[in-house]
């Protein structure tokens, strides 16, 4: 398989899938999502692979969500909103192997949603987590909101989405969004060690356990799918477009003037 936006490497039975757009803070465009889906399925059904690591290139960011330069009321790829987000999220949940988010820097917006969905999250002391949707004229229905509440608790999830605060790696561990926070120089070794330990376990037992964990929240896929249609309608409004315009013009958005 040929990839442009990601890197794919197998290390001792562990597939490392790395978003390779550091100049864009590892934000994803339509092509990035398509390549991630292909890579996840490649690793997920490769018998030589026992665990999957989802990472971001460079030091600054794990992933900062959708590339706003490719967003003008709709993103630049396929899918309901121009990004096949439902497919990407489903791929992470449905591959029969644990997916570990390796977070060395910013995990913001859609990147934060990826951490929420991954089976495990291991972060650096330099990691920063948070949501920006309501500041940008966007939101993530389903996994990014309702499922986040399942992970960190409803009150905390509402705080994350309503106030758009940023949280350290240690805070992410305390709220249940991450499993462990380690010094930056130990991050890769820790991720590989956890993944290799998973590879030593029964792959069938792991696959069944993952399906069982996901069964309890399988309805979130339906919520997410319906929500994406609502999001598309929202993206067509002046209120949503104000977020992108304000970012490009480097000013504070004024959403209230478009509220109906």
C-alpha cells in the first residue's frame, strides 16, 4: 500500500500508524482519513500484528482534528461532512486488536476524539488535551460527546465541550481519558512495551474482550451517524462559517449575531 499522509511500520508485531503532517499539526484532510482507515484495516487483519499504535509525527501534536484550510462549509473528501469520520471511528473500534493512542503533544478537537475512542491512551508530560468545537463553529456528535461522557463522566465531558479548556497529561489520567503519563523521553518505549505485552496475550481472547467492551456502547455509532447529518446542516450556516472566518482573520468570533 502507498501512503502519502501517514507512515506505516511494524515493530515486533506492533503496527505503528503515524499521521505524517507535522507542518499542519497532524490535522487530517479527506485523504488522511482514507489512508488511516486503510492502514487500520491492514494492521487489524494481519495475523503477524498483535496491537496497533496511532501516533502523530513531530514533537508538537498528536492530532488537532480537521484541517481548517480544507474546510469551507464542507471538507475536501468524501462522507457526510467531506471527511469519512464515521468510518474512521468505526475502524478504530471494530478492528479486533487494541489501538493505543500515543500522545506526545496537542490532542485537540478531532484528535481528542481519537484518544477517546482508542482502547488505550499513553501520553507524555508535554501532552495537552482539549476540545475547541464551539470556539470554531463545530462539534462532534456521538463519540466525541456522548461517548466521551462515558469515558470521563458526564459533568466533566460537558465542561470539556462547553468551556474548551486545556488539560495536561496528568489531568487526562486523573479524569480517565489517558491510562498513564510518562516523561517525553520514555514515551515511545512505554508505548512499545505495553503493545508488546498485549502481543503476548491470546489474540482471540483480546478480540472477544474488545467486542464485549464495545457492545455496551454500540448504539453510539447510530448517534454519530445521525449527528453527522445534523453537523452538515450546521456547517452550511453563517454561524458555523463565522468560526472558520475568525480563525483565518485572526480575530475572536462573534457567533451570537447569527443565532436564531
